[in-house]
C-alpha cells in the first residue's frame, strides 16, 4: 500500500535558512532589517533602506548572508534597482558611507547575496512613479553572474566610474594594515575593479585564497550549511579580467564542492550556475547567455517556483545538452523538461537517469501532471504532484544503490482506451511497473524531472510504439487538477490519486492505486464536474490577496488557451495570466497587472498594481463582456505578441517583452471574487505524429551551430566520464549501421580526439555474466529492433563475433566490449588498419600524459591485430612508461591499460609483453581493492593475471579457457545479481599433473566441492596455499588462516556469517603451504591448521555433507 503525505518541497529553502541559524533572535532582526529596507525603498529612500540593513549585516555573528535572511535578497535586489537610476557619484557616496568604518563601527560592511531575477516590462515604471526606461527594473549582476548582488562590488565599480578608485584603494590599504575586519576583501575587490590592474599581484593573491579554500574543503568533513560569501564575491569579481578567470573557475568549483558536505539546497544551484558562467567566460567563445538558451528542439524547461522561493533569489532551471545527453545543472524546485507535444496512443517513452552519489543526482520522469522518482538509497518510489505539495511513497527494490551515481532505466508506457478499459499509463523502473494511472489525460506531457539542487544526467531517450499527437488538450478533464499549480501564493488543492482499481499481471507487484481522498480541510482551488472553482476569502494579515492557479506546461509561440468563465460583477471573475503578467478584463477595458512577491517584492510595485496601455487595446470602445453569463476567453501567442480575445472579439494585443516562464494561469483577488471556470483547452499548430528527426533522436538540437570551444564546455559540464560511459548506446548504433563506412565514421568520431573533445575515449563495458537467450530477450525488449536475431539492446552487449551465434548461456562468462575493439574490428574488415594507425600517429600528444597513454594503448592494440610484434612491444613500453604513479580513483581512468591487457593476453602471438603491465595493475590496485566499489573489475584483473601466469607456465590462452574441464569436483559459485550484472569474471579451477588444484579465476568467492556427500566419522587432510585467500569447507562452514597470521577466518556458503577470531601464539610463515585437517567424530567437527586445533563445532543435524575448498577472487 501507499503512504500519503502532504508536504511543501518549496519550503526546503526556508528550512535550510532556519537550519543555518544559530540564534532565532538574529533571524528576527535580519528579517526585520530586510522588510524595513523594502518599506524604505517603496518610499524612495535608498539611504534609509541601506541603514535598515545595517543591523542585519552587522549582527550576523559570522553567519554568511546567503541563507540568513528571508527578506534580505529582495531588499538587496531593490537597492540595486534604485542604484541603477542614480549616477556613479551618488552611488559612491551612499555606499562608501555605509561600507567603511565610522566612529562607532570598526569593521568594513559587506553584503553578498542572490537576488530575485523576474523583472516586469518597463511600462510598469509608471506604477511606481517613474518614467519607463531600460534600467527601471535592472537585475543585479556581477560580471555575467546574473542575480548576484555584492555591495562591495557596487562600491568599487561606482568608484571606478566616478574617478575615485585610486583614493579608495589607498584608504583600504591603510585599513588593511590596521587589520580592520573586511578591509582586505574590499581592497581586493577594488583592485579587481581597476581597468588597468596589477595582474601579477592579483594572480598571487587569488591563488593564495584558492589554495586556502581548497585546503579547507579537503580537510573539513562537514560544513554547517553555509558558504563564505566573501570568497563568492571575490571569485565573481575576478571574472572581469580574462587572465584571472581560470582562478575564479577554480574557486567557484571548490565552493560547489563545499556545499556537498553540508545542507545548502538554495546555495548549491546558485553556485553551480555561477561556476558554469565562469567556465563559459573562461573557455568559451559565446557569452554566459549561451548557457541559458534552450537548444533542444522538442523539450521545454519548466520550473515550479513560487513567490517565496523567487523572492529568495533562486535560479531558474538550467538544462544543458551535449552528445544526446541532458543535464539538469541547477534549478528552483520542481524542475521539469517537458516534451513539446502532447502524446496519446500506444507508446513507450524510455530513458536512463542517474540516481545516488555524493553530488546528489536523483532524476525522474513526468507524466500526467505527476513526477516519478525511484531512489536506490531508500529503495523507494516517490510520486509527487506538479506543485510538490503532495507525495506518495512505496517500496521499490528494483534500483541499484552504489557509492557513485548509477543509471537506472525508467519508462512511461501509455495505452489507449478500449471498449473494456479506459486509457492508462504506467511508470516502469528497470522494466518493472511501479505505478498505474487512469487520470493522466489532462496533462499528457512526457517529461524529465530534476529537483532544485539535484544534478541528474539523462541519456538514451527513445520513443517506441505508435504515439499520436492530439489536436487539442482538455486541461480540466477529470476530477483532479492534474498539472495545475496552486502554491505560488501558498494556496492549496486536493490530494491526487491514480483512479480506478487496477490489477497488474500475475507475478508483478501491485500498482497499489489509492481511493480518491476526501479532504476534511477546505482547499483553495478545486474541480468538480469539469468546473474549476475557488471561493472568495476574507483578507488575512500578512497574506497577499493575490491568487493564481497556473498550468504546469508553458504556453508557447503559435499556441492558444481558451476557457469559459462565469462573470458576476464584484462577486465571480477571473483573469488570464502569462508568466507573471495578468490581463485584467474589466468593464472599461483591459489593464495589466504584475504578480508580485507580496511583502518581499523587490521592484517596488504594490501588490494591487495595475497599468493601462491604450495603444494595446483592440476593437471598439466597449468590450463584449457579459455579466451574469459564461464568457469565452482565448489567450494566444503569435509573432512575439500576446493576443487576448473575448467572446470571439480581439480586445488586446501587446508584445511579450518580459522574461521568465510563460505558464498560463487564472488570476483573481481572493478577497474580492470567487472563480468558476470550465472547458480549458490548449491548442497548437502541432504535427499529427512525431517528426522523423525526433523519432530518430529525441534529443535533437536546433540549427544554431556552436563553436568547438562552447561544445568543449558542454562536454566538461556534463562530465566526459559520463559521456564516455554510454558504450551500449553507441554499440547499438554501430549494430544497426548498414555499412562498414558508417560504422567506421561512428567509431572514429567516438574514439579519436576531435575539436570539441581533444581526448581519446578508451571506455569499455564488462557484459553481464549470463546474457539471456534470444527467445527470452525478445520478450524483455519486444519493442527493440532486431540485429542478427537479437534485440539491438542485447546485440550491443555482445562481442561482434558472437552476434551471429546464440550467446553463451549458463557459462557465467562475462565479455569485455568496447568501441575501441569495434573500431579495430571494422578497420580490419574494411582494410583500413594501416590508415587508422597512421591517423593516430599523426595526432599530437605533447605535454599530455593521459593522451600519451591512450595513444600508446591504441597503437599497441592495432599492432597486435596487424601481427606487428615489434610495434606492439614498442607501444607496450610507451604505455607502461605513461602509467600513473598514483592509484586512479575511478574506473574511467583505467580503461586504456584494461583494454590492452585483455586483448593482448587473449590475441597476441606474444602475450608475455603484457606481463609487467598486468602484474603492476594487480599489485597496485586489485590486491588492495583500490579503487573501491568496482569489485567486478578486480575479479577480471585477477583472472587476467592468472591467465598470464598460466601462459608463462607453458600454457596457452586457449588452454586457460578450458583448463577447468579436467576437474571432477563441483564448481559452486555464490552468484548474486550484483556480481553477475556488472560482469564479474568466471570462476575456474585447474588440476595439474602434480595433483594440485589451482584457483585460476574468481567470480567473487568460490567453492569447489567434493562430488560425493560425506557422513559418519571421517577425516580429510590437504595442503592449502595463499594466506587469507584459501580455506577448507566442512560441516557447512569454511575456515582458514587470515593474511594476518594471528587471525582465523570463518564463514559459510550462505554468507552473512563471516567472522575473524584471534589465535595465540601467532602462526609463522616458514612454508607457503598450510597443513589442513578436518575430523568429524562423535558429533563434533574439528579443524586443524599445521597440527593446531583452531575451531570446533557441533555437527549439524542433519549434517551438511559437503566437503570442499573456498577461495576469493584476489
């Protein structure tokens, strides 16, 4: 069953602020300061507004401003707006008086904070008694970091503009000598503001600060959820000078890392956007606006922000794409990326999304006005409404939980209605249905979901089936407000439910749909019989009278929304909204209203603002508004304009001259009117079916080509390791390619360096230990196209030479597949190996050790395939020389050597050339289980080392693969899904001519059982080598000496019983062989090592009759 709860995910920003406060009185004082400052700004008294902030800033007790005050961001934004109307001298005088020490205060006052970014059109200047101009509603900005206010930077730039910077620097140098708190920071800001700075000195100062910050971050295990605002200000100021942007980028990156150790949900997105801005300015050819442009043709960003979070200076959702991957870098709250067109019919949308990891990934999907998120950390599915106000949770055991982020396959599957059943949609996790829904029709938008400070990557997006695009969407169809958001001003709506009583096929987990919830507490917005209603309410102190119900999906160019509303003068009325612009339909015509943030409004606009635009009126003097009747309204977007039609007559037309999200909404003054609305319909100039390029690649981008430097930035932000990890998708493309020329082009573009990615991609993938046979895999992936009798998904996991055969079943054998191997295969098949070698030899690697290592690995693999022993040996020596001295921290750093030892030990005519390399890798990494978390890789390395030793001992690579066939004992492996799935090595044993059993390779931990059961009284003796790696099994338990000769290990086949016991005296190691003896007599099992009794156990009843050997993969 589900558990249902009511929550407000937007309030996590406020919660974070409360958590960082060490003194409730301090918060009260600061909020009062911010609120007072806003009141002073509305009265046009900037100096008083600054003074109102003094107490909040001075009494912070070291608490950074960024999360300390609820009203402070809006007040700072308002002060910046006011400064934008003044000349430099006025700004300098006000800020120098406020910032510098005076007779009573002995510190330099600094304020750095994010500020709100939603700005109204210039015409609203008249509502605050000003003339409209470009600077009327300026948003604070520090060198391209939009939405950041820094009082120190405002002071020094005003001083520079007014010709007072040199004198200010002199004063600050003296204050710094006197060790006045804050003087050194303001001095550095002043030096950075100089148009002709001493760059060498600045580089030294910034580098010292960056080094100190890095050291602090590296040595501190936990943070109090705050960020050094002075460091943020300095890093932003340094972006002014191209020569300093690299240091700024480093500082901002470290600040982002610091938030991962504390709870800073609002700061993390702000810092991530600032860091991305620094990267763009430092390395890109385009400006920071390139980051904010949506390049995706078929996906629309949405942010479920509210008035409260907006006033705190949260950042709009930022989604980036590169190489068919999509990254949610940062956002405000319930961030979504919705498909441009509504979908119905029989279809499945599937993709892979990240979850887990220290950086916080946790992506999900959207459909039917709900967000779905399956997390491995909690083994739980969470279903959230578009508002983030209500959620459902249920167990979901089908998601991996790893230390590093992992990808999970998720899907939305939709089925049309039939004569016997309504239309329904399902959310699937790794092919398992976890939610079934019959009420998704009013919000048929497939989407991706990222939450505020989460940073998930999505890949391998695909539509399969026969989706259709309806001509219109009924937005109020059903008994729920699916896809509608009521929380902008803290209003409520009913809890969602799935509808119906649905049973999934036998053998699957029940969908667990809930009954409709009857709300005992009245809600602000509701729907019944297709009519949306809201009741008139009494005015409440401290609560705005503004009220809005918004639709989640934005209204785009070329689309329209129509609805009918009942109009009763001064009793029942409602007005259309686009973004924050409300069009007030009144008897005398139309006025425009800007939705404010109430008491935290930074623009100075009152919450009852309304402005006339005579030139935007259309039609006659009187509008066709019908009192006491249902009126039909249509709001359209066309040619960059907003058009309003009332009862079939165009009455208003104005440009869309404001930013932000263009969501449609229904607005009213809750203290003046109720609402009754019906038949809300969205229409667009949409195709009838998915465009061909969308079917081929749902992540298609627009025609605006980007420079190589800008693409490199995308590559960096999405993380090259993640992009290179998508081996299966590339191999699927290669599998379905129709010619060797296509395959060669695909693979060379992937593997070899190119202008937008000047590094090699040497990634690979260990396939699952057992691939399903075609008859089963065809059922699992029945929507995939077939490649040589296998679904393309399975074909992508198979070595090229196996695709024409059935994959080995039940062998426990994992393969290593890689686009590097595929490139060499295709080049060989098409006679282009020499051409490929020449191309690689001509690529410069000077000064880049990683590229030298990758290049040497490629040349070694090509030489092995060409049977060029001399070139292979030379390349192997180059590769060995370029091996890192330090142990790599992740698998992505080890693919070059992994590919070489795998292929050389299996294909080379002289596999011994890989001996030094595999020995180094095993000794340096696998024996120490480093890097951690990749046991499957360590099993393969251990197997490769044993293969090498087998060959050195006179065997062959082919002989190693069949060596276990002469062992008559039973090979028993404790297989687990978590060991088979990532591709752990096959367990294998060999019997030598000297009657020695050798453990050649291991899956994780293996048992070799004597083929006959033993009972009664008996004794078994044997010799065992390998301290800490080999044990003897009897009576259901294994025991053996630990690598520490003072400890004996004990465990069982079932697992979960492993233990260590100290022995005294400590065993010595004069001989590599240990004498083991097991006796079973009179109901007691005794274990001896070198003649010493180390363990006695009562014989189980009935006895576990299997005697055997136990070994670990290492």
